């Protein structure tokens, strides 16, 4: 007989400003982790001694970087799990932390992600073994050929080309997504870029790989983000109800058989994986896409954001262009997607991205997103993709809505 799973809450979040690699000379990964972890503990009103276990995510780093990052916070003599799952690393650490609590193995767990990256496009680190994307890349090359562009831009650009061929999507629809995300990031002090561009500037920036220009591609970044998760018993014991955000559902999966069984590059970059995982998450939470107001979505390239609209059920299959043209992906529309600026403008330190997405959604639900705040937020959706592949889909809602709203009213009255 299955044991009922415990409810899981996010009680504290924190992150650093995302930076161009090497811009800050005093910004090694232990410094980033200390800053993000300390902010999350302060947000939760907890002491480091109350953390029972930790899941630490990073992609480019040697073994036990997680321990090195946590020891300076005083987090010693506890289980520390080092996580590497491509660009879904941060949300994978979050997923593992959630499992520890809902299974009754811990009451308070830290999920921490960080990355110190090299400048320039991602490249393979080893030439003496099979790469995690070699099968994906081989299919893309077979269908669309190969050039000297970065391999990730080719894969996601080719996914965009598939969508254009199948549904008549135009170049300007991808550019409109980047225009939106850069515009959103103007109000995000944590964003690597805070510049607003015209649609023409985005379209006329250097072509990386058709149809993607430079301003439609995420940059490499340095940075860290952190979330502290707790059980319901821990929340009540420490009187954290007013700030607790419940993880209504979180699902994780890998590539579907269609990735290698069908010659379709949209599926190659995660369409089916996201679609089926999102369906499971919505079912588990007893929700539909219509219940969500804010979405943090993995826009490593503008083409992936567009394709993922349809995969998540935010619009009908083939309906992304109309969805964009109506403005249903920004303030005043049906959803606000990537109010943080997304990966395209906020930045993409691989191990931190999923936890930065979580942080933004927690702030939105609590009414703490400042100029980015979306009015009347009741539920949020997170999508984090790792090519090769992994996807994590999460749904969040206030754990104790009445207590949270009363707390917000008190805070507002003090201003």
C-alpha cells in the first residue's frame, strides 16, 4: 500500500544578479553560492543549522563543488547531493529536494544551483567519448545540414524552421518573443541585460543561425540561485504559513521515443517531452493551463519559447503565431511569460537557471516582484529543459492564501 506523500512548500528563495562571465573578479562559485544561499535563508527567516540535507546543481565543475560551496555557510555534516542534468540541473536539484520531503526523509532541504562559465558559445569538453547530444545532432544534420554556427543554435534554429514550414510562422514572431523578454528584463535588477530594444534592432542584430539573431539567443552567464523547501509540519512549527508557496505538482521526464523514431526537429528539442510531462503535472495538481497566470519558460532561444507555448497547452498546436500577435504572452494578455526577462535577457548560468525561475514565481505569488508584478497571481507554471534530454515542469500556488494575503495587506499598510 502506497504511503501518502507529504505536502511540500517553498519557504525561502534568493539569487545573485546574473553576470557576463568574468565581469566580476570577486565572483567565484563559492561567493555566488554564499550570496544566494544566505539570501534564501534570510527570506525564510531560518538558520543554516535547520537545513537537514542539500541538493546542489552545477554543470561545469568537478566532483564535490557542492560541498565546497556549502561549507562556508556552515552546512557541514549533512548529506549533500551534487546534481548535473544539463540546463535542467537547477530544477532537478529542486525536484530531488521535493522528493526528500514528500517521502518523509527530511523536513527542510536546500536546493542550490550555480555556474561559473567561460565566455562564448557552449562546446564539447571531451573528444575521446560519445557526447550526450550526438544522436540529436546527427538527426538535425541529416535533415537540415550543418554549418559553422554553434551546435545548440543549429538545433533550436532548425526546430524553429520546422515550425515555419509546418504552420507558416514568420521570422518576426521569434523576434517578437525576444523583444518581449528584453522589455521585461528592464524591471529586473537580477538580469544580466536590462536594455530595451526595438523589434527592428532585434531583427537586424547579427544572424547566429537562421532564423535566430544574436538578440534571440541566451548568453552564457555567471550566477547562483537557491530555494529552501519544507514540510507542512516544519512550516507550521516555524510559523511560515504567510510566505509558504506550495509545489502543487512537479514532474520530471526524459526524451520520448519519438525523438529518435521520427524525423522531427521540434520533437528532437523537447516538444513531446514537455507536452506529456506538463499533462501529468496539470492532472496531478487538478489544474489546467487556464488556471495559470504567470509562466517562467526555458527560452534558451526564441524558437524554443514559441514551440513550448504549444507543448504546454498555452495555445493550440500551430497557434503560437496568433498567440504572439494577440499579446497573450505579456502584460495585459492571457499569460505573462518570462516576466524576469527569461534566459534570453536575464541570462543562463546553467546550474542556477531552474532555481532562478522558481525564485521569480515565488515572488510573483507573494506579490514581491516590484515593477514586474503581475496582478492577481494565483498559480504559476515553470518549464526547465535540458537538451539530451530532461524536462522539469512545476506548478506553484500559495500554500495558505488567506494568511499570505493578510500578510501582504499588513506590509502595504506600513508603506
